[in-house]
């Protein structure tokens, strides 16, 4: 089922997800062109797709080979909707097979940077040089062209790298235009969206605010909404948007789960109750959460325990309010895609606390409001600016719902929490003083239950380790480790070792995502 949180623009691109790790980047790139794009599972029923009346269809890439048993397929009706269709990588083979062509495993696979050469004039390559750099990721190739199509580009290992049937407005490319390493990828998608589909750049954050408020008012009616407010960017922007839509019928519950940043509870109460004038309910449930987390080392169990306990606290507070019609969450698209394959045949990477069974049950019943769940973090920050929110809040680094529980590897204890809070405070203060905070996507400390030998004041020590994780990113789907000045790292290390009791070693994480995730757990 296709579920929307805001009124959808009349002009929109529907992306059928076949499991590519890059699918979300297609949507991002098209939205940057100010055209609304939405991702739906490849198996979405045709009746639902027709009801959406999409202006164009994109078939994403995927990890499968089209001839293997159980490989995802697409209905031929997709090509009879009368709208342009673009197949990318695996989507190319779907196009080929739909029109009676053939593909097979290639003798030479092609992964990474490659160069395509134009063979025929095509509106998709308008403004391109005869030879362009692209990003390839395939082990198959087209061996028989579908009837009525022509080859418009080739690469060294793929004689058929781009095809089209201009009359039917059906196109297919072997490369990934949505990936950064395809030099003119944005221009390629622009040619498709504007040149071929004739769409207009009308989807802006202003229009998103207007349609979201209208939809929230329509869906909520006279009801009340209970929002779990964490103090981070996502829940704060959600609160501001909901407050503009329904005013005092929004109740914000801030739960101190015992694994927050140092002094976070006081700061949140001051910010939202005194400054933003929200109906804020503060619940100190720290002992309750820590009792549940006692001796739990598995990160998935930690996430699920915290998610379940959050729901329980919300329900208890709802009863005190007297009426509770909807639960609101600041869920973003990366949270959804990493938690469960709701969009397509993607692997589950980790459970998100907003996607535990209790929450999923509420979502299914239509009792959850998630106005940001199709947005990326940078889009949420842009939304916050449009809503007039404080810059310091908008650019705050992401903080996970399970908090420090998943930044403490192993057992979560009050002593470890206090140690990590102190180390993290030192780190963040030094990063701010160095003027680097807004240049990083995220930086934080991780407590490692690993002891190492040290020497302090001529005495042997055997104490724990703090790891520093700093990354640069655009949307958290991919991330690179951040290069920090040597003198800054030295200062952070010295301060943590000298000021934080129980720590005698500091290490810096130089892993990128993928293969690593940003958080350690």
C-alpha cells in the first residue's frame, strides 16, 4: 500500500525499487531538481500505481540477475501507462525483457568508474561530451536488442550501455546516473525529467510545508497528537510543523531514558517549554530504562528494549492527558530503509527504535503521524530553516533514539554512561572551539569495554578505551571518515585521558560507510 504523509504534487516521478543500494539517491537527485519523487516497492499492485497517476516511472537497479529464480519482475502494464519509463541498471534488463530482448552474464564485469561513448543522438544525452565518465555496477549484459529500440551509448565492457525507443518513450541505461561519480548524472536526470517528461520544477520546501500542514489537519481532524520529543533535529522540526498545523492539540513528551548527553534534560525543557511554548511533558524514566538494559550487550536487543519502553511510557502519559488519538514520530527515510525492507528487496541493516513491533502495529492501524518519513536529513534542515527555527538547533548533529546505549559497546551501566557523557562533552566542546562542528555530519565518542595497559604518574594503569567517530556525509546513506587536524586530535586525547576517570587510551575510527555504519551499534 502507498501511504503518504503530505498531499502529493500532481507532477511526480514514481521510482520502483528493485533493491539497489542507490535507489534513495535517485529520489534525492530528482528532488534537488524541484520535482517530487517517491519510492515504492517493485511489487506495488498496478491498481495502486494507476491511482497515483505518475508523470513518469523509473525502474531502479538491484542485486539480482533477471533470469535467476525468484528475481524481481515488473508488469508489462507499466509500459502501457502512457508515461515515460527509464530503467537503470537492473531496470535496463527489465525493459529489454519486456520488449522481447535478451540478456546474459558478461564475461567481463564492470564495477566502478567507466566511460561511455555516444553512438546515436539522444535527448537523454543533450549537452554531453561524446565521451563521459559514469559509474557502473553490473555483471550482466544485453545480448539481443529489443525490437524497436536503438543503442545510444556504449562502454568498453558494455556495447549496449544505453537504449531507447523514442516513440514509446521508454529508455534504459546500464550505468547509475544518480551516483556522484557519474560526472553529468544530474544533467542526465534533468534531461529525462524536463526534456523528455516535460515536468516543471514546482516541488519546493515551501510547497511541502503548505501541503503537509493541510494533510496533517485533514488526517488528525479534531484529534490530539502525542509526539516523542528527543531534542534532536528530526523530532524538533516535526514538533514545529505539527504545532503550526494543530496548535495546542499537540502534546510533546520528552523522556529522560538515562542514556542522554550530559545535562540534556535541562536543556530540552528550557528550549521547548520556555522558548518554543510547546505543551511539554517531562518524564524522568531513567531508572526504568537502565533496569531494563541491565546486562544486555546485544545492540539489537538494546534498540528493541528502548523502543518498546518508549511506547509504554507514551501510553502511560496518554492516559494522563485523557485523550490520545495519534502518535507522531520524527522518522526519516534512512531510518525506514535501514530498519526493514518496506520499499523493496533490500537487506535489513539494523532495527530502528521507531520500527519496533509495537510501533509497526500502530502504523498499520493508521495511528502514527510521520510527516518527515520520505525526507533526508539535509531536507529536514532546509525545512527547519523555512519554519524559522534556531540555526543552532537545525544544525545539531544527529543523536540516535537509543542514545548512549548504542555508543557503549557491551553492558550499559551508570558508571559507563557518566564516563561517556564526560568524554563526549570534552570532544564536542573542542570541535566547536575549533570551528569544525557545522562542517561535520557527526562526531561523537564511543565507550569500548576493552582495557589496555597505560602509565600515569609513574604508575601502571589498566583502564578502558574511548573511540572517536567523526564523519562527513550528505544524507547518512553513505559517509566518509572525517580528517581532523593533528593538534586537535592531540588536544582531545590529552583532555579525555587526563580529565575522564577510568580512560587511559583514545583511538580514532577511520572507517567509511559502507562497509561500516556511522554508529558502532
